C-alpha cells in the first residue's frame, strides 16, 4: 500500500512501472510506507528499492527515480548506485531549529537512525547530512526533502539560509509551497540565479562542513549552533556559507587553509588571493517580484527589462566559464592569501559567497582534485 | 513455549489458531517468550508475528490480535499492518517514575532498544512512545501495557495522570487490578466518560508531545520532568494534557501556536478563541463510587440517579457531536486567540482539557488535516 | 578452529559431539573464536549454538553445555532455551574496578555490545548483568566467567565481594586459581557454606539490583559506585548485598519496601519484622584453612572437628528448611517493619545478609511469587 | 565497480583473481565501494570478502590480500581468518587531531560504527583500534591506513608519533607520500631501524593501551588527551609509548605493574629492574638523510659509512637476539623494580622506549605468555 493506503507496489514493481511508462511518467517518488518489515539491514532495503529501479529501467522509458526511505539503513552508502535522488531524513517541516519528538533521532548525526519520522527542522536535516555530504553524486543526489520557502513558518532570513544550503548540498530543489499564494519574498529567493548556479555547478560536488561551534546562545528550544560549509566548484571556484543558527548575531571566521581543506598536506589555494562574490547581493527586489506575481503572463518582459539570467539560453556551465555577472553575484572584496575570512552574521541567517582566484586568468581552469578516490 | 513454559505456538500457528477459533476466542495476546532467537531485525520479527496474523485470518473468526514483542525491532514501523494492538515497551509496574535496572533501555527514547524487560514505570513508557506516537492507527493501536490504576503503588494523582495519558495515546484500556478489591477512587478514575471519550474519539489520532522540560526538580530516583501533550479530536476539538512528573509544583504553559503545531506555516487555530473544558472536574465522587462497589447489582440505578453517560445508548461520536456535557467535562474558561495556555500543576499529577472553538457553531465540523501523508 | 587454533567444531558439531560422548565427557565449554562471521543478529548466533545443543542431545549422554559467546547478540534473550550456562561478558581479569580498553563496551549496561573482549573487571561484569539478571533460570544460568578468588590481584575484601555476587547471581562457581598454591584466605572464601547456600537455593532466582549510586568517591581509574542487590530465596527468605565499589567507606541503606520491590502495589513483607543473618560472620579462620591446605588428606577430620556443613550428607534444601545454623550465618539483629536496613560498608567490599521473617513459624513456607510471567 | 567507477569484482571474484594471478600480481587491496548494499551484518560482509579470499587461494599464486571495508561490521572479529591485513577505519588524512564531519563516528571507540568515511585523523584511528588492538595477528594485521609521513600537514613531532604507533600496533607500513619530493626529516622517520624492529618483532603482538587521560588541555578543535601504550616483545622485552595529544607539555607516568598488566594476579616483571632504551635517540641526522636523497645511487655507501642496519643481511629476530645496538636505540637509564616510569612529553608528540630486563643474561629468553587463549 502507499502511504495514503492505496494499493501500491511492493512485489508488483514490474507491472506498476510498465503502467507508469505507458502513461508517460517522468518522475517517480517511491516511498517507505507499508514495507512489511523489509528494512533493518542495508541489504534488505537495497533489494526492495533495487527491484523498482530494475523495473523502471526495463520499461525503456527514462524516469527520475526518487528513492525515499527516510535515510534508514545507511541510505548514503548504497542508494547512489540505484537511484537519481535519495531522501536521507524524516519529513521536513516549516521550522528552522525547533526539535520535535516525532523526528526521533536525538543525535542528528547518527547514521544508524531508525524511525526518523517527521517534523524535522532545516537544521536537523543539515546536521544529519553532514557526515556523508560527500556521498551525493552527479545523477544520484541526496534529497533533503522539499523546500518550505514561502510557507510562512520561518522568517525571510531563515528561508534564505534554507535555500542556500539546499543549493550547496545539491539537493533537488522542489518547491513545496502553494504557487497560487506565492509571495514576492519567496519568489526572489527561489529564482536567485547566482545561488541556483551553485546547485547546478558542473563539478557537481556537495559542500562539506568545515566548522561547527555549539558554544553559542541557545534559542527557546535549547538549540543554537554556528556552522561553516565549503565546497569545490567548477573552474577552481569555491562556495562558502556562513550559517548562524545561534540565538545571537555572531562574528564567524575561517582561514583559507580551512576553506580549502585537503586529504594530504597544506592547501596550495591558501597561498593565493581570492575575489569574494556575495551571492545574495543581487537578489531580485520585492517590487519586481511582486510585478511578476501580479502579471505572470508578462514575466519574460519584466525579467528581460532587468537583465535576468535565462539558463535555457545560456547554460550554467557556459555562464560560469564566461564569468557572467548574474551568476557570480556581487564582488565585495579581496581576500588576501593566508588570511581569515571573517563575517558578522545575523541570528538565524546565512551568508553565501563564491570565491574566485584573483589571478584566475593566468591559471588552468580545473585544479587537480585532491580526492584519492570516490567512495560509493 | 509460552512465557509460563507451556507448549506454545511458534511454527504451530495454524493449528493453534484453529483450536482457538473452535473455542470461540475473541482476544489473542501473542507474547515474545521462547522465540528461538527469531528477532534482531524487523523482518525476522515481522514474519514471526505475521504468521499468526495469517493463521487467525484464515480461521474466519474475528479475534482481536494483541501483538506483544515489547517494542523490539521497531515494532512501531511495521506492526500496524498486521495487528490490532502492539506492545511497545517492556512490562509496566506500579510506579510513576522509578527507574529499574530490569527495564533496561536507559534512554527511553531509543527506538533500537533490545531487551526492554520489565519494571517499566508510567513515565518510562510514555517517553518511549513519544517519538512514534503518530504511528498508532485506527484498528492497530500502540499498547502501553495494562493499567495499574487501583493496585496501590501510586498516589491517586499519579493514577489520574496514568489514565489520562493512556486515553490520549489511544492505548487499549485494560484494567490490571483485582476487581474484587476495587476502591472507590480507582473506580472513579476508570469510569470517567469525559476521558474515555478521548480514548474513543472518532478521529482516532494519538496526542503528540509538544513540550518537554527536564530542568525541573528531581525526585528520590533522580527523575523529574514536565511534558505537554496535544492531540487533534473529532470536529476540530483539541485535547491538551499538562503532565508534571517533577518533584515540585510547576506553572506550565504552551502557546496556541504550539498546541496546534503544523507541518507547514502558522496554525490558523491560534487566531481563534477557545473554550477550555476540564475533563477531570466532574469525576464521580467517592461516595457514589463506593455505593456502586458496595451494591454492584444496583449500579444501573445508582448511575441513572446521577445522569451518568451510557455509551451503549449514545455512542461517543454522537455524544461529542451533540456536545453532551458528560463528555465535555466542565467548561472553566475562555482561552483568547494568540495567548498562552497556563496552568499550575501539582507535583506528580496531570491536568487534561478539551479545547473547543468559541465560535464552533459557525464552522464546518472537520478542519482539514494538515498531514501530508500517513506513514506506516 | 578453537581459540587456540586447533581444528574445531563449526559445521562438524555432530561428529565432535559423538567423539566427546564416546570419551565420557561431562562438561562442554563451546567458545566463540573463529566463527566465520556467523554473528551480528540473535538468530545467526542462536543457530550456531543450537547446532551443538542438538548434537549433544543426540548423543544421549548428559553433558553440561556451557555456551560462551561473550554476551553478543543479546544472549540473555535466547540462550536459556538451548544451554546450561551462557557467558554474558568478555573475559574476566583479576581487578575489581579497573576499566580496560580491551573490554570495549564503555557503557557496561548496553545489551547490544559487540566485541566485548577481555580484561573485564568484576564491577564491569556485574553492571553488564544487571539489566537482565532476571533472565538466569534453573538449568540455564548466566555465566559471569570463572572466579578470580585467590589469584592475587585483588584484596581479600574484594574477593569476598566478588564471590558474594557470583553466588547471589547464580553464576557457575568455577575456581579459576591454581589449587597447588591455594592460600588460606582464598579457601575460606570459596568454602563458605552460608554463601554457597545462596548459590544453590532451591528457588533458583537471581538477585536483582534495587539501588545504584554513582555519586560517590572515584578511585584512581575514575570508577566508583555503590549498589544494593536483593533476591528472593526459598521459603520466603531474602538475600541482601551491600556492594561498596566506591573509593571511600559508605553508609548504605534500603527500605524494606525497596528490598521487597514488587510489580504491583506495596510489598506486604515490609509490614513484617525480619531477622538479619550475616553470611560472612562465620567464615572459616585462617588457622583452620591453613591446616586443611597443609594436610589435605586430613580435611574431613579437620572439618568435622569444627562442625562444618557437608551438603552431600544434608542437601541445601533440607538444611535451609531445618534452619541449619551453618547455612544461615550469624543472626545479628532484628529489622523492624517499615524501617530502613542501614549498614556502614568499607571501601571496596561487600556485606551479605539473609533476612528471615521474625514470625516465620506462623507462616506458610513459600510466599506466592509476584511475577506475572517468566520471560524467556 | 571499483571506487573509481571502473568495472570491478563483486560476483566476478574468480575470473578477476585468475587474471591478476596471470599478471603476476603480489598485492591486492580489495575495497568497499559499490557493494550493492551487501553489508550491515558481519556475516554478509564476511561472505563478500571471503569470496575473494577463496578466489585468490584457488589461483595458487601467493598474493597479500589487503581487505578494506573501513572497519564496518566488526571487521576485527572475523577478518583475521580470511585476510592478510584489514582496514579498520575510514580513510586517514594528514592531521594529527582534527575531527572532521566526514569521519562520522563521533565516538571513535564505537565498534558498531557505520559509514566511517574519510578525513580520519591519526588520533581518531588510534582510538578506534584501542578496544581491539589485541585482534591483530601474525599474517593478518590491522591496517590503520597508509602513512602520511612526509606529506606536510603535520609537524615533525606529530609524524614521529604517527610512525611510532603504526609500528607498535603492527599496521602495514605503506609510505603514502610522493617519493620524488621526500624530505630529509621524512626519510629519517621512515627508516629508523629501532622502530621498524618493533613493527617486525618476532612475537608479533600489538601494543595495547594501558592508560588514557582526557583531562588535559584541548586544542583549537576541542581535542586533547594523553595515552600510554605497552606491548610485549620477543625475548621478554617490552615497548612503551608515551603519546601526548594534549595542547600542552605533560609529565606522564606508568608503574611497572601497569606496564606489565596481566589477566591474573600481579605482574612478576614489576619486581625486576629494567634498562630503558630510547628508540628515537639514534634517528638519522638531517644531513645524512639529505645526502641520501640527493644521491640515491650512493645510499648503500652512505649508510655503510654510518653503520646502518641492513635487515636483509641480519634479520630482525637475529639482531634482537644479539642485542644489536642499532635496533635497541640508546640506553638512557635504569628503571628500578616497583617504581614509576616518568617522562616529560612535549605537546603533540610521542616518546617510544624498549625495556629490557637488567638481569637478562640470567633469564630464559621468553617469559611465558599470560594469555589464557587467543580470541579470533
């Protein structure tokens, strides 16, 4: 049965996949309800979801296979061989930090969590992914669940932070709000091309967490922490996110050595100067966003009036290679070699930057990867 | 073998179920003793209990199938497809907070607990259920074990709290005391129609825990905490329980936003006024209860003399729809929109309220559910 | 292979059991080495050890089957159906409290411990057993590993505590020392009939831990705690052990309610007076013990000279029924109804008492058990 | 597929092993990527790696079988029956103490860790091994991952500590640096014969951790601790390592009783005097090392000029038996019976000593082992 108690697919994968193919289905989310006890070890769960993967492939029709087992049985360790995206948590809800008993894994970093439940906050989900952020892969992405942007339970700052992380962690960006009641502020988060370019980066590597500080002021739920995430981008660029989930404004900082952390030795990138681009500086104004909402049939005209980025015309890879300003955000400063990257970050917000080498023209486009191997 | 070492059912489910059906059995509790090592992963345990479920169904005779594996192997995740109730803990004993080594899961919230044992307190069991209180379902209830009300190990306040939670969490309400020595105070707990109506609510949704505070005074065992539970009821009503398991009286409070917590956005119910009904205010007096105990053959007469609720005559759904005062308890106040619900709660006791919208007449009876889907 | 790398039994149980039977073997310890990965879930481990149990039974020769898998895979939950004793820990070593990295389960109460190792202290093993002390059964005893009494690594007080617990927890009492170098003090611990009578009690119920206090002075290893254990004995008697594993002398106490803890209601035994018998008061003197060691061929004569208890002549059950003073220890006081049992206990030592009802003659010999059922 | 996504071996072990044998392969590292969910219990993982072990053996060609499953599923408990070395951790990286989210087992001692990841520090790996350091065996060694010595991320002191532990824990010593850019300091660590002799000791027993102190100054990552390791060597010698991973210099000490810890009784070795040999005192000078690097074709000449140890000419066993000074390091003091071994150890460094009995000539060469049995 499905989660809604309709007759579903377990042991009927082949016939169901064929029906869907005959309907022209493009996207299948295959959920975890009524699994008849077929979980508890990775192999059992793998086989259950592999059955559907084979059934879809056998149809010959390309469908995106969205695997959803809430991260049970170490999904990160096997799902990227048999799916296009894999949920790694219980269901998200529209809170930034509030813990809830139904999102039951107290230690959000525990990869053995059973019964992950629902009512999982943005922070809870991020913390769960951190230990295996490197397991997301081109064509098989970690799915952090649908976006809450625009649903009204969080502040605008919190939604910006939520969207920034979902982009940098390469999660599918599925709008979870009601489009008929979309607000201007939600639209201007969801359509930021400089941030979406991080999500769509050709190198396709998730950011990883390089710093975490739990010794900060806690909010009404007893939760508070600050994190810095850093990720490799195509062409030697780097994305850096300062996430302040503390109940106070914070000065946050990371050295270039930390930002370019390596398996072996010292980071040579720390010896260079870097141009810092603020990826939220050019966020669409509320006035423009509201105009689009009010006149959706005019949106192309409105956007063309403000030099908006159209990725159908210029693919992200091409835009990034060319240094398209709409994708780079706003250059705000130069970070000198061997220094600290320091920012004051407001309570419950995030800042997101693209670093680009100051002498980029003189270098090859791709620095060699420092990964010894890719782990499945 | 059974727990008492009589010959039992493992691998003999079919023949045993047929014998029971031939005897006219209505209720089967199927326990976990001498399971020959057939546990340790959900699938193994599922298959063992599924065998009996199929055997019962094959007899054609309806029996309530009470599955009892003490909550091992994530019972909450699979039992509601193959049972009518499922024990989720080791055996209860007649203490409110006392921890005991034999109830071995130190962290009562750990859903991977093996060897849950016996000597589990009321508080321990409640804490175990909290992470998956939403998994109880109509027709397959979480079983918190038999009631200790009236056995003498707890205070009257503690028994009231025990019964309140068992009702709001939709546990089977099996009297575990000796009826021949029933006391007046036990009877007046066990027969409170306003509380039983919560247990029998047509919407059949368990309350969930919305707040927990462990920074309160500890008792002689080092245990102390305070919790607030809230649950959706039929017709848009809400049940709220303030549970004080601290070793001191406490002022406890929750906002309407918290009481009506939602997956997305803000709770619209927080914008309304609510009538507060105390569900224990009309508890039967000791004098009447004692009269019933002393003259059981007269009980119908005695009860009719005090306008008692008879659910055989008026089903709970009908009574609630009509606003029967015997089910609503005593209206004590109006809770204004956007305010806090605040109560002073005595040490080791609980208060239990039904909230009903102040302008209920003007509204449809069922608010739409905010659940995205039902998880198995 | 065996632990010593000789060819062993895995998949050759039948032929090996037959060879042993042909040799007249009485006792088989079946260990856990070189198990080819056949562990990790209770069922896999159960099947491995069940194979040998069946093989032994098939020979027709009675052998004591001592199952040893170091407590992995929740041995307490299944071994008592297929063995006569079951090791529940890594290997003991000759220390009272010292933790060692090789005894790797940091939380000694964790029943899911994998790789329990060796170098487990007396205290570590006791703490592991506490959550399932009730699982030991007549004919299938929890095996806490061989006694270290007399090996020289602990003080005399520590060995007395070690032996007291092993007896009250119904562990097999296997001497682990070299008999050729037995000391007087070791002999007088190992031959105390009042303590052995607890081990051999006809009711065959393990003591359980009723109190644990970790807020006491720690020793050089950072370890320190105090525990009180209480167990039902044949004929309504009770054994109580005060175990002081703190780095200081302590006053320890338990109420009669706590000593006679029950599943339901209040303990009726707390309403009685009890005679307290010190089980170590009549320990054999060093002079007598040394005489036996020096003239082993004379031991019967020496013991008969001091009225020693010979259980071959008078079985323990008969001796206890008759109130044989050699089994009761020394009566030291009367504990009045509803009072506390209080003792000052030296650092790293234990005191062990048999409580016998003051008006025993007037009562039936066996109080009804308050257990609802036996869990496998 | 392999970790690099080339077609690999799962279910094709036999044909691949035969190809490798035909190529003359001597060393196979068999990794854990793309395992199709075949992990999660020891038996599943055992069978996957046993298949390759059988395939290699069937070829008839001796190959070193380096099993790499990152320590999942309790590798230490079963791998030494089917491999020559077994990785027991996620991938090492070039840091001494820095924790990283990708090395996800927060409690490094947890033997049930799933998803061990990469970016594991030297200290993290040592802490993981400590609970089962005794499981490494001649012919099947625990593999702590490749050496980072010379890669530049740690100080010279830290590399010395890293190499000392890898040698004393009998890990394979695989150089992980680029030989073309080898520095003098790296070479003089990697070629210290007195330390390599510990790695190659004929008794082949890993050192075990006898002390751990976490109450020391923490570094910028919040990490800091001090440890003492001790191991039996051939001929009654003992190796002792003082590892200071605190953020301060420390005085560290262990008694002879602790250094010679035993299963039963007191250590007789504590009653003797011991000669202390510093194994790093005779480390090659930078000048000599640089000369070798600069003129590799002259290295034999250069080394012969300084009386360097050549184990091809004199095997380690022979050298140790003869008391070759190049293997013993520098004798610095006599440790008197029943005293403490005390050293001041610099922040983030280690000291490593061989203890040899002062009256060695008068004794048999091998003290009897105090192990009761070898656990698989």
